């Protein structure tokens, strides 16, 4: 199981840093169990494990407590039982009657007890994202950062009444986002940590971070790295999404473009936090189904509302309205993502100039007539390249002194990949509506 691989990877790192020589079993006994399970509230949930089950009253008395009795049962099961999901995190059910029995195999795999203990350590290093999925990333700095957060999760549980426990993966996502933020203080880590909890069935619970936020946070710290994340969900039925590459340099383009595009703005626009709160069109499962996670997977949730009908699946062709501060923020965010995907800064100026030409075209309408306004609308509603060029040709006939700019627009569109056209025409639509809002 990949959980045990990550657990052993971390343990090797831990031993090197601390000049120790713990086996996985020893680490579990001396460090992991006291932190995760000795208290009544547990940091981690493993379905059907001894820590999930109530021990016999006689065992509680014998071992001096409920958690100690559960630990004794775990040790006994690891020694005597076959590897299964209750003692080997991420493994299959014990037999074909289990809900994860699809993973059961007749193939004999030699799994020793240290492998099983290591799977618990690796599972505790998973990063929970919304949708119930977890990412395991083989990076020493990230593993170390997550480990640092474990003790603060224990402190958080002890200091927060009525809070739901057993959320280590969710905590890891929250902690990682905080650890790589400007709020993190290495000397006093607790000071800047502010988790807005939510109410779940009468208990306080830590909310799960959006997958997009985790990816954006990591791209800010590891701008030149491509990580491979093992993505899965362990529940009644285990779900494996597989190994997914995170193209962080591509994602980081959003931060770089933000700094270039908005450098002359008089007020701070699109702070890191605002970019990281991006709501996406794709959920995590759908993003993983693309095979890799990069800029395309981060498509803003409602962007297709403003794409021309027929240009892309589920496009609605709505006009973007500048109503308040939030709408202006969304305009900047949509524009930023589109520019990052198009990967050519000059296209923004070209889109802006084309939009300005369309407003000039509409101004030429004779009183009571909307012929040129209709032509402007036809340009902005072009669902493919052919319609776009045909409509721009008509605009040139009406405003011949803008022919050079429009010719340049056509040339640039012809150079770009076909699937980028809907983004460019949407950029024109945004710039057009921005021009209109300024002149009201």
C-alpha cells in the first residue's frame, strides 16, 4: 500500500533529522500512539480498526484504560491476523463479504508488521480535500510540515469544546494552507491559526479545504516543482483515483500574471488569499479524470455562464454585469485565469482594443436603429472561429480605420489552439462589458 511507502519515507526522514533509529512499530508505540490515541479523543479514524471498536471491560481494566486496551488489540491483530483494512491502512477488506472485497486477491503478498504500522503513519500524512478525497505527496518538506501540525491538532482538540475529532486529513489540509501562508509564525505557530469551524449534526467540525486551494498554496511555495499525488478515499468502499501529476509551475502562472497585470493598480487587487479561494468548475474527482491537474482544472466555477452559447459545453452566453465590489473581483479573477491559460499577455490588450472598437461601432448607429449594435452582439456571440472572422469582416467595412487592429486580432486567433478560442472571445466580452460599465 502507498500509505506504508509514505510512512516509511517519513520515518527514514524523521530518524535522520532526530538521530534516532525507530522502526515503524517503535515509532507507533512511543510517539504515534501517545499523540493520536491515548486521549479519549482520537486524531485519526480507521474503519473497523480496534480504535473504532469498544474493547471488553476486562481488557480496559487489564491494560489500564480504553485506548490502551484498543492498542493492545491492534498489536494482537497485527501479530496474528492477515493484512486487512482494519490494521493495514488502505488495504482491502478481510474477506469477500466486505464492501472493499473487490481488492481481495489470492496473490500472496508478504507484509510484515512494520509495513502495517508504517501504513498508519503514512495515512496520517494524507491531505484531505473537499469531496472526501485525500492526497499523499512524496515530498520531504511537505511531510515534515504535516508532522509539525500533528501536535497542534491535539492541542486544538483539547482546547475546543464539543469539537469533532478523528479529522487528521482535514486538519492536514487546514494546517498546510496555514503553514505556507504569511500568517504562519515559526516561533509561535498557534498565534496566526484561525479555523472557521462549521456545525455538523450538533458538533463543531473543521471544514475541509477546497482541492484548488491546496494546489494553489503548493504552487506558491513550489513554483518550479511537478508533484505526483496519490489520490484516494477510504470509507465503506475504497476509491482510488490514482497517481495524478500536479503541474505547479503552470498553476503558479496565475500569481506571476497577477503581479504583472495589476502592478499599476492603485489598490491591492487579488491577494494570494483571494486567488486561493477560487471556486472551480471541476470537483476533485473530475479534475483528476483529466489525467493531470494544472490550469485547465482550475477553471472558475461560473465562467461558462459568460461564454458564447455553443462555443463550449454548458456555455450560457450571459452578459457580465458590474454591480458591486464582488463582481469586479470576479471579473479580475476570470480575466486572470483566462490570461494564464492563453499564456500571452499581448492578447489582453488586443481583446481590450477589440472591445473598444465594438463600443465605437455601436455609437455609429442612427437614431432608433440597432443595426450596428446587432453586429457588435454577433461578434461577441460568435461560437466558433468562422463566425468570428465573418463578423469582424463586417465590422471592418463599417470602421475601416480600425482594420489593422482587427486584422491583428484575426491573426492571433488563427495562431491559438482551437479550444482556446472560447476563452479569447469571452475575454473580449468581459472587456466590452467593462468598457460599457465605465461609460455609464
